[in-house]
C-alpha cells in the first residue's frame, strides 16, 4: 500500500479526533465568526508528488483557508435563504461518508440506503402534511428538484401531444406559464430544452404583490384553446415570500389540461405555522412540488427533495430510466432510484434529514418556523421605525425586503450601503431588485438566530446610518 495511505489508516483515530475537535471549536465560536471572508484568498497551490498525509494537509488547510471560512451556517447569515445545520443533521452528515452508501435500489442484493430515503421522505410528508400519493426522492438542491419535476412534466406534456420526448426530443415549442418563478426554474427549463425565452409570463396581482392574477391566468389558458401546458406556481417568492392561490389553481385544473408544479423550496414549511398554513391550502393537488432541505429544514447543503404524484411514476421512469444498461435490471420490476431521478449514483443524502426529523420532530420544527417568522416581523418593524429606511413590501413570512428611504431607485447607493454593512462581518444580506427598485433582502431561516442577533444588526445599521455610509 502507498506509504501515506498506510500511515493515515494507522493514524485514523487521531485524524478523526483532530477533525472533530476543530469542528467543535468552529461551532462553539460561530456566533462571533465573520459573516464575510476577512482577507484575500491564498495563492494557488500545486500538487505534491508524494503527498503530505492527512494531518499535514489539515495544517495546510488551517494555515491557508480556514481563517477565511465564513459563518454561513451562523445566526446572522441572512442571505440566499440559507439555514443552519442542527446538531442532529451534523451527526447524520458526518456518518454519511463513513458508511458511503450508494442510494439506488430498495430491492436486490445492494445496500438498504434507499429504504432509509423512503422512510425520510415519509417523515417529510408527515411534517408537511402531504398525502402518501406523492413519491419523493433526494437531490442536490432546489435547482435539481425543479429540474427533476419539470423533466417529468415535459414527458407528460409530450405524451399529451403524442410523443415520447425523452426518446424523440422536443420538436416544437412547448407552453409554460408562470408569474414570478425562481431563477432555478427558469434555468431548469433552459436545460430541458424549453428555451427560457418561451416562457409565458402571467400578470401578477395589482399592488405590492408577486402572486399571479387568477383572472389573467385563466384568460391566458383560454387562449391556448385546450392545448396542454405546464404551470409553475410559487409557495414563497424570493423577494417578498408571496404565495399563489392554490385553491384557485386546483379549481382551474379540473377544467383545463396542465401539469401543475409548485416551487415550495422554503415556503412549504409555512404549513407548520398555525397563522400561515392557510397559504398552502390546496397545494396537495399539485402534480409536483420542490422542497429544499438546506433552507428551513436546517440540514447541510446538497439536500433537497422532489415530490411527484405516484400516478406519474411510469412517466418518471420513462424520463430517467437507464434503458441501455441491462446490468441494472428492469426499471419497471423493482424500485430503483436511478430510474426515478437524474443521478445514477448518489450519496445517502437522506441521512442528515432522517437524523434531524427524528431528533426534533414536529414540535422542534414548529419552533424553528415560528421563531423565524417572529424575528422577520421584529426586524421589519425596526425598518419601518427608522426614517432612513423603508420596507419595499409587507413582511409576509420570513423575509424582509427593504431599502434606503428615497434611494430605492439608486442601485449604486443601496449597493454601497449594503457593502459597508456586510463588511462589518456582523451580518450578511443580499441585494435585490423588486419592481424596478433596488433593495436588500434579509431571510430568517436559521435555528440559531435570536433576538440578540437582531439587536446586534440593528446597532450596526444605525451606526452606519449615523455615519452617513450610504
């Protein structure tokens, strides 16, 4: 055996102890760690000929890269709707590469990791109050979840038009209607050959809304003269967390032929809030749903779920089956995840979610959701109380969209203020554009965030405003 490999195997216990100690030290001081990189990237390294061994490589990492790691799973990282990582999720994620299972088949002579995934999907369905008539699976993120759902939607649409798109390809433009889609849905449509320029935009409700206007939607549907189409709706838009009217869409689905997809990457978890669950009434009637675990579920990145109605399983298999790989068995005879989603081989992504769902249950996640909503409301109230700031939209759930008073049309001014704020290392927020106004987004999804964090950020904002940094 290679010398370094042999030495590392002999020192495995010490290596694990060092990494564990370092991880614990990081988590203990995450509240005080910078939310942005505090320094420049290290010079580009070169590949060693003989290798350094793990312990020396760990030291190299600590010298060059570790000080630049930001607290993206910390309590004041409010950009990109990024959750933290619960202790239970960390435990599950650390065990995932140790067992290193390939999550494929539920039957046959392979491992049983797919059984863990199926159980985790069932736990999520219970948490989200979705019926068992959905089949779910884990993918890397909301982008791949949207891609998976829309790929099956494409196959359904082809079937309605008399073609097998997975085998024959797209031969003519296919209709897609949406109002305020996430960029990952648009990207998925581009990758799937629909063409992002071929999306039909549905008018949104008048006023400070991002949800689609149902009358405008039905008028556009009628213009299709009975042609089947795909509808993408939102359970929580990025800027203002607006929700489409799912009961109204469900009623339209009884009259017109379309595949209904809901992007509920983070908004789906509003089902756990008694004061907000009404926003999701009727969502269980959709054909497919996207849910992203690294957001409000507070599990590590590369953890999202698709839900597709079991009634579409044959379409799902015809979309993703490995038809030219006889060694993988008949895709219709046994449950193989490799025939139900894009990847053939996957790590056991479900394990962190399985751990955290069992560790904290419905009560624990209800606390996380309701706490995030309360903190967003409190921060929104602060924005409203500050004469130099303005809300660009009501705080509907867990995201606050705001700007500088009178400067929403000045993107450079808003960007300069946000840059100065982020550079304090106290908080990280992202710039956005809402109804042609330059804005700032603060998204609350991390289980660690408390009122003390809100106060710290308020202090930083007021200090910058007082100093005239805008």
